[in-house]
């Protein structure tokens, strides 16, 4: 299979929703809440583990991590779609804005927030 | 510009990180924490507003919503990359698994969780 | 039983932890992560329900909501304890600070954030 | 000042709200959302810092950490109040339930989740 574009994955998510007539439930607040719950499920995989133990635990549970990341992506795509946001374009523009906030020469090897650079 | 694939956006995020030598800071727990903080910024846009007022507020702030969604996507791509997860493939497989959990005839027009179907 | 003070509930949570020798696991980041996961469990009770249906669902599940709120409070008390914060005092001072940020005459009946008052 | 009970702090939070006539905005979903946003602000204090650097950073920012914990407690108290939950009692009962889930002899010195004990 050829690699999917953001638009193609969005189309899949929308088709899945339309087939189930679920658009009616998708107000933005509940969608954002669902997004945050999926992030919590990803974080739960990391609870009480750190360093090498965490890395090893995640590698062992890669399949489940991939499912949680997919669920997160699913909501991101749906929210962007319903807000009529071109996520592909927004992502590229945000990266350009970040490049201005974090110039390479000032931020290289530093975790400092841009407001403190 | 042609539409971007998941892989192409991931490559952009990785190049951005490598140029700044930030890989050293990106342990999974802090990446997941950053992901959850970006979700909080998206949710903040929705605080205390509901119904038509919420929709109108988000439409007015579509640019900022797109930035927050891009930041969320950014962390999703990086975490998937570092876990060596093929997110494109994982997303398609998760959608297929969801289709089994939520058969169209049982779930059409219903917001019930699959465990209660 | 007499009503408990913040300090008394904190003492109970600390005794519970010490009996199990769990202090060793309680770095601040994992405690904060656990706190956020308990908040997610509370939010999960509210997913896809709104208005009267939400109120009725929460009333029916009051027992579980009380458990989630207790778990959230548990982490708040432990984090405050380990940071050597007098939460009782901090709470009262924060309320006074909020009273200055939201003067009654300017904020009465308005949900506007203080920066926009 | 004498130490405050949970009930006394709840009374303060309710009086603060009533003076501003804010009860009308406090549906449960937006209150839970606000709670989660305050948790995010606490977590933000911990971003990209770990080990001794994190502890030292939090000690330096103890005042702000106390404010965020107070804001979290504020929402916990209000949500419990509006759900007519006796949080004091619920907390004690949840601790007793946890003691059954995590018997001292099985859980001492172990971070294992109760379902895996």
C-alpha cells in the first residue's frame, strides 16, 4: 500500500463516522474530552516506570502504544476536519513559526522555553 | 504543494529536532507530558463555552486551534517515530479493529460504548 | 466522627503510603501523572453526555464520582505534603488572590477571564 | 488560625462563587475541564526536568506549585459539593477500599497495580 496522506486518513475516519451516523454526537467539547482521555490511556502505559525500564516496557507494549497513538490521531483528524482546518498546511506553517521561535543557533542543545531564550 | 504523507510530516518534525539537537531531552514520559499539555491548550479554547457560542468562538479562533492541533500532531508523530511505530499502518489497523468493536448495524446512531452494545 | 481537617486526611494518606513503603516510587512527575489519570477517570464519567442527561448520569453514579474525586484529592494531598506546602494555608491565600483578580463588582455574573475584565 | 476542615474550605469556595453569581456557569463538564486545566498547569512546572533538577525546580517554585494545587483542590471541592458528595467521608471510605485492594503484605515495596498483585 502506498503511504497515506493526512487527507486520506481523515477520509477514512469520516467514512467510519458517517457509516455509524455519529456526527450528531460530535460536539467539539466532547471530542476534545475524548482526545484527552486517549492521551491518558497512552500515559497510563508509562505510569511508575522510568529510564530503561520505561523504554523496555513500551517496546514490549508497542502494539498497544500504537493503538493509543492511533486513537489520539483519530480525534485530531476529526476535530481538524470539523473545524475546516487544513491540518497538513497548518502543521507545516506551525513548524515554520516554531523555527522562528527557536532559532537553531540559540536553541541548539537547550531545553529552554522560547520565552526564556 | 502536494498533500503530505504521515511519513513526510514525521520527517519534518525529526529534522526540526535534529537541527536543534533536542533528541537528548525526549524521553517518553516528558514527550507524553508535552502532548497532554498541548491538548490542554486546545481545551482551554473551549472553556466555559458551549453550543453555538462554542462553535462560533472556535471558528473565530480557527488559526489558533490549528496551531494547537499541529502541536498535538507533532508529539504524536515524534512519539510514534521513537517507538518505531508505523503510525500510518497502525491507524488503519486500529480503524479495522474499531469496525469490529462497533458493527454498523449495532452502533448506528448510538453513542453507547462497545462494552455495552 | 468529627469532620476531618486537610492535615488529618493528609496524615491518613501518608500512613497508608508508609505502611506499604511506597514513598520510594513517588517522584513528583509520576505523582502528577497519576493525578492527571484520576482526573481522566472522573472525566470519563461525563463523556458524550450533556445537560440533564449528564446530571442524571452523575447522580446515578455518585458513588463512583466520589471515589474518583477522592483519588484526585489523595494525590493533591501527597504532592503538597512532599513539597512541604501547607495546603490549608495555600488554599486560603489563593482564594484571597482570586478575590483581587475577580472583584465582585466587575465579575458578577460574568464568565470572562480576569485578563479580559 | 485553627486548621480547616474540608467542609470549611468548601464553604469558602461556595461563598466566593455565590458572591460572583457564577453558579450558573458551573455545569459538570466545564468544571471537570477546568480541573484538568489546573492539573496541566501543575504539570507544566515539571516539564523537561527530572531527578534532582526537578526537585530543586519545584522547591524554588513552591509558591506557584501551592497555587496550582489550591486551584485543583478548589474544583474538587466544588464538584463534590454540587454532586452532594460528602468528600470527607468518601475519602476515608476510598482509603479503606484501597487498603483491601492493596494488602500490606502483598504490596509492600511494590509498585504493581492491584489487578496484577
